[in-house]
């Protein structure tokens, strides 16, 4: 009986630690992933859908965000207890030939110390 309980607990831990894609609503994920740094203007087309579903990402792991939305355009480590994933909606300075006066619109995912999403913000500001 003890061995079965240990085996079941181990299976739960293994399955629970696996990350999977998240429900991204009606976001065109193919376009999203193809629009690094927002250079092609494809991500901004999903702005209203991102606003609608952004809170569904709360509590998700950083790996689930990556599997769903692709590699972030920028990762910023604030301190040991939090980091940010940036996904640009408007063309950033990283786009060829783009020089912008203002900060581009972006989606920020704030990750806590255990790499879970604690806040999702759509903003022109930097953390």
C-alpha cells in the first residue's frame, strides 16, 4: 500500500510539473510568434483579445507562457524574486529601420520567485 501511494504521489508531481500550452482565446498564435519585437504589425491586431483574456494567464508558469506565445522579446530580471517577460505589440527599437520617440506598446508578464505569472499588464511603460 505504501509503495502504491509513493508511486501515485510521484506521478502527480511529474505530471504537475509538466508545462503545457495555455488557452490563448482567439489570438492568432502563428502570427504572434512570427512577429518578433512587433516589427510586422501582426500582434497589435490581437490587442482587444489580449485585453479580454490577460487575467487567464495569472498563475501560469513561465514555461507555459513560452510554449503558448513563443520566446519573449525581452526578459528582465528585477531581483531574485521577480522578472518580466516583454512581448512588443508595436514595433520596438529592435526592428530594422525603426526609430521611435515613445516607448512601444507591449504586454508585460511579471513572474514571481517561483516563475509563475503574478501580473499581466499592457503598457507603454517599462517596469
